[in-house]
C-alpha cells in the first residue's frame, strides 16, 4: 500500500490538481462550491479505498453526491419541522 | 570427575579455538566460565556442477569442514537437495561465509549467517538469563545442559545481577564532562578528568572487588568507552571490561539507514565478553520499557541482552522466526528469495491496500467508548494461519476473507503463526493480570515493561511480512493480513450500528462508539460479545471517555484528521494523539503548558462544564506568557529536537536546523543522518542556536515571538473543542483569554 499503488489520499490530491485549471477559471463563488465538493470527497476516503475501484474518481463523485444528499435530507427535515411548527402556530392563532 | 551446577545463563559467544564459551551465574554466587562443543552447519543449494565446485573449494580450506549431501526442507519449495558443511569452530564461519558469497554468488546459502545464540536456542532451548542445570567435566566442558524455566513464564526468578553504573557529570554531547562516576552496590568512585594523571588502577580495583555482570552507562558507546579504552592504552593499564581474559571487546561501527520513511541512526557499539553492556542512550525503546523490558526482549527473542538492546524490534521478531525455523528443521535463507507475483492493475487496486481508517466526526463527544481488538494483526495471523507458505494454498484470499475462513484447513500452523502464538498468549495473560493488579503491586511495573516489549515485537511482525529484506516475508501474506483486518473492522462497525450505536471513528483496530444513555462498562458488554461472535477475535473495552475531541485539519477545518484527538477517560486518564504534547519536536515548555491545560480540563465532571474551566486556564496562560516574556523559562525547556534528515550541502534555505548543524560542524561536533539536533530559535541570523555547539546562549537572543506563536497554537489546539468550531465564539474565547496582555 502506497509503495506500488498510490494511496486514496494521493489519488484525490492528484484529481484535485488535475482540475486546478478548471477551478481557476471558475468564479470566486463557484470556487467555494468546488472546494466544498472536494471536502465532501475527503470525508469518504476510507470507503473509496475499501471499494478498490479502478476509476476512483467515480467513487469521489458519489461521495460528493452522498454529502449533497445528506444536506438535502437534513434541510428537508428542517423544513418539515418548521412547517409543523408553523401549522401548530397557525392552529393556535386560529383558536 | 563430573560437576553439576545450576544457575542463570549470562553470556554465550563463539570461542576462538573451538565450540562456544558460556558464562553461568551459579546459585553459589560464582560466575563460571564454561565451554561446550558446538559444531555449526550451513547449507548450499543450486546447480549441481556449482555445488561440486563449492565442495572442492571447502575441501581445500585450511580448517576442518565436514561435508555431506543431504535433503532439507525449504519453506516454499519443500524438500531440497543441499550440500551440508559443518565446522567445529563457529568463530571461523563469518570469515568463511564472506569468501563463499564472493566466490559463489549464484548459489543459495542457508543457515549461514545466524547468531550463535539463536543456534544454541534452537538446539538446547536456551535464552539469555535462562535457569540452567549443567553437567561439566573438570576442564569446564559441558556434557549436558538443561533449561529449567520457560521464556513464556510470567514470573521469573530474578538473577542477582551485580550492576555497575557509569555516568558523566554532564551530557557529553552538550559539554565536555569533568568527572565520571562509577557506582556499584558497595562502592562509588569518581574519576576527575581534569587531573593530568588519571588513576585507572582505582577502576581495576572496583572491577576486582565487585566483578559486575551488567554495566549500565550513559553515552557509553559513543563517548565513554572510546575515552576509557584510549586512556587504558596510553597508560598501559588494561581495563577488565571483558570478564573473559581471552575475549575481545566487540566493536560495531555507527550507521544511518532509511526505514519506515525516516532516517534512523545507530551509534557505534561496544559489546563485552562475559559481562553485559547497556548504553541507555544507545538502547532502542529504553525509555519505553527500561531494563525489565530489555531483559524480556532478550528472553523471548533469544538474542543476547547487549545485542537486543541495540537492535530494532524487527530484528527481534526475525530472530524468533529463525529459532522456530531451526527447531522445525526449516532452512533459513541468507537472503529473501520470494518476490511478489505478477498482478494486473485491477488486482493491485483490490489487494494492495492498508487498514481501514475513517475520518472521525469532528468535534467534542461525550460518553464515548473506545473498543480495541487485542493485537489485531498478530491475532489475525494466528487465527487465520497467515504465513508466507500458507497464503493462497487453498483458495483466493479475497474469497476466504469474505467468510473469515483460515488460509488452510489443517490445524498445523505456518511458521509465522507458530512463532507468534506463544508470544501473543503470554501478552494476553499479562494484560489480563495487569487489569486485576494494583498499581502498587511489585509486579505491576515489571508486567507493564514486559507487555510494552511484546507490543513492539507484535507491531513489527506484521510489517516484517512485507519488508523487502525479511527472510520469511511475502507481500501476499502482508496483504492478506490487512484484508482480514478490513473485514473484521467492518463487521465490528456493522455490529455496533445494528445495536444502535453511532460509530464516531474507525482506526485500523479500534472503534469509537456512543449511544445515548450508555455510560458504564456493562452497557457496552453486549456490543463486545456481538463483535467477538461475528469476528472470532478477542476485543476489549479500552475505556469510556468522559469526553473526547476529534480535531480538524489545520489546512481545512472541514476535513478531519484520523489520528489527531484528545480526551479524558472516566478514571481521569488523559489520552492524546497527534497534538503538540505527542510531537518530538515540541519544546518541553510548550508540551508542559498544553498538558497542564488538559489536566485542568480533565477535572471538569462532563463536557458541559468544560467552559467553566476557562478562567483557570486563562490564569495559567497569562502566567506562562509572562514567564516567557520575562525570560523566566529555563533555556533547556525551549530546546527544539529535530532529526537530521539531510546533509548540510543538501539544504536550499537557511532553516534553523541548517544553522544549528552548521554551528555544530564549526564546533567539531558534526552530526550524522538520523541523529537529533537540539536547537533554540533565535532572533536575526543565524535563526537558531545549536544547544550542543559548546558556546553559551545570550538570553536576549531567544526569539520569544516564535515561542509565543508556538504557545498560542498549542493553546488553540486544546481549546478548540470548547468553542464548538464556532469562529465567532472562538474569537471571544481568545479575547477573554488574552485580555490582560492586550
């Protein structure tokens, strides 16, 4: 590990470096989003390494998607909570 | 007439004329010099015409060598036809073998370069300080030798060793010592180095009076022995460091080598015949396990005390494997012969992997249990019979791993598991005893040292499977161990999640979990049982943290670092990993301050109360800052230790380490790669003061701003969890803490 094949962190660094030009050409606000996506990929390095996929970038994309979807689910739950609170508030006001 | 003696085996080495010499510390208090006939045999395999040439070559040698054609077992290829050569004088083998490797590089040699102590261990079951019963004739030649105790016993009868300690008044790497102190149980002598004529006769008197078995020195190898031996030669006054008058002081040159991604330095060595010499500054891990640990290392590895003290644990585990091989009549190759089999890229991606390491969930967590597999990798090797010769003997490793099946169906263990099993069993036994022993029990320290020694051997045994020079290494076996490790850890994670725990972190063989309302050890017992059921490997609760903080990376606050955390167990014990207190290059002043802050935090009953500690921490930091500003911190506590990783001419920028190395070079004290340079950051150029250059340090030159920066960083690290990563809150904490200074 690390002697013959690169470590998963090395691969992720390399992918990020490969996209350096792409990142540079992005607007500043998009660069922040780009960095956030790679941070999401970093969080799932262990799973990506365990998968041993020949094209690890695919697993990184999925890791980004997982973090994104987690955020969506979290926000959905938050909205649901707020909606319930709002309805309860409305019902109380109607009374 | 035959005599019988019982005692402890002190030393064993080749006799220059024939066989071996042994020193026995007998029960009557006498140190007896004994001899034993001990022919040694080595083997060669290769093309038959070359073996014939070798036969002729050996027959022409001026020493008697008994030659024969025989069959021996090679670990990988099975029965092999070999040429066997036996010598009655083991002392002549190294020189002869040197000739053979030069003249017959195409032949494979076996059992040719083995330490005499390992051969003896395999033949008679001996080991350093073993209790032995010997039958000898009137000339002191051993006819029978029986070992009365076992290296795997927990408690041993401690031999009444006579110890001589030799110390200098100051550290010779820092300043020129003026005195050397010699101390035994009965006598104390001081040699004044300032005197023109040193009286070495006093030292001779001390040796005659006390006749020490063990000489413990400080900088003995690198400074003391060269000086004493030079003085002895100048004054024509021989010093009896060797108990054996015919024996020679064995000298080994200093060396630097590259291992585990770092340069390691080993100083020159002086080994004595009939006595043991330990230089505490040239002893590997002495700080970790002390003399008890060194003796335990010697006993379990069978390497002499003064050898094992100066070699890496890897050499120790290799010695154990050699003894197992010799006991089982397996050929021990001179060089590793196994290469990695050809693999496709896809196979490489699937198999060339390490242990599972998660990114922990950043932040402060309460009531967290840390569960660890007991010596996971060695346990896996024994449980699943992973050895270079068993790998892929049944099915593909990937298939076996899925169902946690062993490498072989039969019960016979491979070479590596057979070597490790008793060591693992002993460590398990001692660890269990340690749980029940009081810290005040006289055995506690000894058991702790022994388990520390075992730990290093077991840690390296896994690495040695994949090490390029390991005689019994094979990369596929190394990969198999990590594959089982990953499967086992994932099964543990699944068990925890099935039982409703939140997995905060996974790190190779450990897991951090929590569940609301679970605080006591018995709450976690069902989890341990479930993991043990699913993995068949021993697992234990390392402890329950009152709170633990997993820290983010310094570069990216959103990314966690696997091995950077600190926490406090319920019993108040503090555990830190990867932070300043654990770093070798952190000055003592910074390390102590960070530890003091952690001790204050450890007093908080729970994570909620941590914020209440801030006023006390604030007072402490103010005190430390003032001490630094007013020059009240002793310069020794500001020393930064850095390992020399490149030569002077390889530095491109004048970093502090470069400046310090340059000063040492000018002072005539150049350092070699792998040695440690001690420096203090200074203002202007040069950027550092070399602590050991011999010239004094002007306290006004100390770069206080740099140390203040290091202090601030160390404080930030441990206060981070209290701020919950909220930068705004964090700024307010900083303001609160540094209000008085600003």
